[in-house]
C-alpha cells in the first residue's frame, strides 16, 4: 500500500513522487498528444462512449499511477482535439504557451485559494498587481480594479449583475442584495448587438430579468452595432416606458471577430445613463499591439470589461478577468463571512472574495504573470499580430478562388466563407458545407468551424494558432474541395 508520505508534497518521499508524476504525465502528453498531433482522431461520439463505458472510474482498489497514465494516454490524450495542430481552426480554443503550462503545474501543486489572504498570501498580491497593470493596459485610471474569473461567461455575468444592482440603487433606491428586485425590474432592459455573445441572454435569465430583457440592436455590413439603430432602439424603449440600464459592446464577435464602435456606444451610454460593458473576451489582446490597439478605441470609457486569457493570450483554460473603471462599485456585491473576511478584519490583508461571485478560486493569475514575465508584451503582441496577418492572407486566398466565397473582411483572425462552385444555390450550398465540415472532422483532416450567415450554413477558420501558415490554410481549403467532390460524387451515384 502506498504510504501517505508518498501521496502528498512536503516529505522526501512525496516530493520525489511528485517529480516523477509530473515527468511521467509530461511524457504522456508529449508522446500521445503533442508528437503525433492531428486536428482530431476522427472518432465518433458514440465510439468514445462505447470505449469508455467499461472503464471503472471509482474502483475499489487502485492500479497505480503508471498504469493509470498509460490508460489516459491511450483513451484520452491521443483522442483529443489537437489544439496545437495548425489545422485545428474551428473555435476560440487556443494552443497554450509553454510558460503558461509551467505556471499551471505550479499553481495546481501549491493549491492556493484566492478567497482569503490567509489561504493565498503571495498569490493575492500577484493577482492584485496583475489587475492593476491590466487596468493600465486598457486605459483605466487609478480608480480601476478587477478580479480574475473563469472566462468571458463569468465576467459578462458579473458585470451585468453589478449593472443591475447599480441601476436598481440609483434609479429605484433599492439595494437588490438585501431586499430583492424592485417591482419595475420587469421593465429593465439590456442592449447588445444582434451579433453579441449569448451570455447577455444567459446572464439576464440568471439575474431574474428573463431572456426577453435583452434587446438586440441591428448591425451594419461589418456585423458591428449600428449607432443609428441604437438611437432608434433607445427611443422606442423610452416610448414604451421601458428602462434600459446596460449597454453591451462587443470587441470581437464569436463568428466574425467584429468590433463595435466603442466610442460611439460610450457616448450613448453617457447620454442615457446606462452602464457600459465591453465584452472583449476575444479581442482584448489587441491592447498589446501598437498596430491594432486603435481598434479598441473607447474601451477605456467602459464601466466594465471582460477579457479572456485563454483565447488570444494563449493561456490554458480557464483564465479570464473582469475589470471595472471604478473599483468602488464592487461594493454592490461584497459580503463578509467571519471565517474569511470579517468586517473588523486586518485592513492590511485583502480578501478577494469580496470582489468575486466565487468563493474558492484558483490562482489563475499566475499563468499570465509567468507568461508576460517570460516573454514580454512585445513578443506576445507579435504572436497576436501574426495571426491577424494570416487571416488577411486567408481572406485574400478565398477571394481569389472561383469555387469559394469569403463572407467577411477580417477584423481579428476569424474568416467566414463557403465552398460554392458556380451554379450552386443557397440551399444546396448550405447542405454541402455542413456535410463538408462533418466529413473533415470524421477524417481528421481538419477541425473547421460552422455558423450561419443569412440563413445559410457557412464555414469558419478561427486562426488563433501562430504556428499556422498560409500553406496550412491552403491545405485546409484543398481538403474542403476534396471532401466536396467525394460528397457530390456519392450523391450523384445515389441519384443515378
């Protein structure tokens, strides 16, 4: 039987076991996942389920770490989506940087909990310093503050939670935290663009306002919120005696990477007394780039903003942050617990639970801390810029190909397109492109995204990987063509 000393850090036996375990796990990752990386194995969901159905996850007796890791390498790692493969281009699912992986190992082993200072003394101050410099990066003044989150979904939810509580206090004189929603809550409205992320509706549902509280504003030809349409929407809401309280701007839509005109939206928010939140989960990394940061002009005027590090900052999942222009507004949700952050506690020892909707919280700030310290802002900016340049090249390649149509002018690194030979109508093109994507996934040739544009299924390249080249994009497009020909030939055989 393995002794307790061998199972935990802090003894010679435990420390040695930890070194060996990390080395063995690293070998398994490299051998089963990284060295033989493909976009995907092609295995079906049913096959995964069947293969794993006989695995006992809670056995009475263990089989040892080596045997367990061998099984993980075979059953899991080798059959995972190859996020570091240049042809894995479907989602906002980045290849993680090696310095960040080292940080992930360290933060997991030290197991700090960011709810109270006495559980995370150094970690608390690392997060605070990271937040301070992130506020500077995005143009906030000395009153800015923030907290690390699990990602954009949590950040957007918490921002709208703060906005709801702020509006109820300012407009209705109601402290929602203590007394619940005001009667007029049924008239409260959140505005975002038609292309905004679904988390606005999700947050409205969680906040007791209902998804119908979200009012979408039409976009322009670049899938950005149209300020004139916003003016008309606000006028219509006032006419119907409804109470808009939050305006969500998007800095990087999921499908097109579009960035709303943030300065113009900030003007409207100020004029109408709205909380202005910017969802920069995708596009926030442009703040690093001297070449592209101007696309975020106006973000410094946001009351709150969400940024994800597990997208264009190349951090392992999960890692995000919510930043506020006025950090005092965290008082809208703060609470005290005698065992964590008593009201009469040590004022020199900050307890970050007051700023989060989580209690136990990982030391995820260590990952960008290590990455920035190891590589520097300039190197990270170069990585981001290379993917934006690649997206422009990919769009040009598609525009020059007679059997493809490109459907957006890339702002970030998302390129939406269709395979459409001459004479193929919308309905046929939609079915064909859906079948192509499924065939590519089944074959393991490429992992390509899918979306709809004007009701017709389309394909998407999300070019987050700095290792992806123009040649890789060309290979993906050739694979699309080849699958299309196979599908068309099979259909012709069936019809004949």
